[in-house]
């Protein structure tokens, strides 16, 4: 009977060890995928930023320029 219990616990430990190994592998894959997605996202944002910076005309410079003339006041 003791032999049976010892073998059963050994199988359970082996099973748990295999589950932990698989969980670690899946976690690693998820982390790698997340890093790849983040890198791709940042690359696309940077590409868009560069496109906006290099675009013509400057969208923020559409207001007409106002000429301010100085009036000369005669001193009395």
C-alpha cells in the first residue's frame, strides 16, 4: 500500500511539473507576442509622426499673416 501511495505522489508531482513547464512556455510566448505588438505599434506611430512632420503645407500655418504697422505719432 505504501508503495502504491509513493508511486501515485510521484506521478502527481511529475504531472504538476509538466503543467508548470507548459504554463511557463505559454507565458513566455504571450510575453514575446506582446513585445512584438508593442514594437509594431511604436514603429507605426513613429512613421505617422514623421509623415506629419514632413508633410506640406504646414496645416497649422493656415492663418493669414497680419501686418502690423506702427503709427508714428508727432510729438507736440
